[in-house]
C-alpha cells in the first residue's frame, strides 16, 4: 500500500512560515495503531487523515504521541489539499470530526474556517503551571481545553522560556500564553509537551479559546492575531455567536508517497 502525503505550511503565504502539517487522503480508514505510527514517523505537530465518501468527509488528527480532538492548522491544510489537488469544487468543505462538523470555505484571499468557540474561565493556577513559567507572574490564568496564561506584554510572551518538564503533569492539553499585541490585536505562543510538541508554531485551535477572551477584553468581534513563534503566523479571528471564524492561507511544501509495502520476512 502506498499513501500520498502532502506537507502544507498553514497560516502562511510562503514556505518556511506558519505551521507545517502532513495531510494523507485515504480510501478507507486504517487501523488506529498504523495511523499513529505514520504520524510519529512524520514527526510534525499534526498529521491529518481524511476519508471522502458520498455522504461525508471524515477528518482525524494525530500528533506524534496521540490522536487529538481538534486541530486548526491541519484542518486548513486538509481543505487546501482538497481544493488544490483533489479537484474539490463545492464552495465549502464540511468535515466530520471528533469536535463536530467543521466548515472551511475558500475565498479570493485564502480559507475561512468555522469552528466552535470555547470560552476560557478564570481559575487558580496549578502549582505545576506556575513552576513552568519560571518565575514569570501572569496577569491572569484561565482554563478551557488548554490553560490560557495572560502576560503583561507582547515582549513577555516572546521572551518566555518555559520549563517543559513541569508541564508534563498538567491535566489539560497544553499551555497557551498570550498578551495584547503591539501591532496585532493579540499575540500568543502555544506549548504541548505532553503531546511531544514543546512549541507549536501556529495553532488554529488555540484561537477558538483566545478569540472569545480577547473579543471581550478589547470589545471588538473582528481581531488580527499573531502567533510569535520562531516561524510566526497571522490569523484573522472573528467572534460570531458561539462560533469562531479563522482566516488564513496555506502553501505546498512537498508532495510525496508513504511506502507501506513492507514484509516481515
């Protein structure tokens, strides 16, 4: 068996920016163990697998460590592969996922993703979370599917050097650190050491929890976000009732083939 692999830089307008994701279209679902091995071999923050039938398009995401419930940049990358390489002609892709139906539309400037919003709630921070901040005192700590740590400034977000070992015991998916931006409305960085992704370059799903927070803080529904990892990425964010619309672009890095024609002899 051979599987086509597309590597796409999501939330990017040229290669070496944004967040790379592997995308593997499948004729039918393989065993979960094999999907996990492929994701581990790819060694990217996410590998997306999808199966197209007459009824629906099913989409799943795997880090090198585990399957996850939601991934924004790999969803964008999967839509890009459908439109650019597989002659998908509908105005909107409807992905069926573990997080429900996710919608991606193509427009003249890129792709618009429609995701469920998740409103983070203020909490008393766990000791391990604070230990990982290495002495940095947050303005606020909230929790959604990640811990959301609000810092004083964009520079504080850029300068942060987490102690990842301290965050391996946290119960949530990861830690997203954010602040009001100097030029963008807000900035962030995302850390997922439990998933063997110490820092994710540009995290679409994190903006499902960041957008509701900053929309309320800044009293505006349309925001420009920048993830200030080494690769950087720009995300347009819009709060719409209980949904978040994320806008970004994607570019191809490579097209290859996974060889599963092994034998055990």
